[in-house]
C-alpha cells in the first residue's frame, strides 16, 4: 500500500532578539528534509524578518514522523535553546492536481 503525501505549511516565529540564530537553526533543520523524503517547496520570510512561512511536502506520513523524531533535529533544537523559533504546522490539501 502506498502512503499518501503530506503537504504542510509551517509558520515559524523567530524568538525575539534571536532572529539570526533562528534563521541559522531553520537552515540546519530544513537541510535534514531530504533524508526523510521531503522537499521544501517554498520558504518565504516576513517583511520584517521576524517570521517565515514554509511549504513542505513529504512523500509519506512515515517520513514526516521520522523527521519529527530525527535525533539530529532534536539535538539542533536543544542547542538552539532560547533562540529556537516557535512553529505552527498546518496540514493542507494539495489542490494543484
């Protein structure tokens, strides 16, 4: 059985006074996506630079769950500490097809 793709919108809010660190954290975490069968389709910063919106496609829910549990991702989050952004993730419908 083939698992359906998962399309997510992530709204990332940088921690106050830690925007540069937050962007570096996001760079590192987003670089992990391919190992879990995911593609970053869009990454857009807010006009004031304090937030980003990401459109991420996973080939399967299993890949998404593996990304969430990735030890390297969890270690990056811990290393970021107070500079870690907060993220709201919304699963959306792909109406392009």
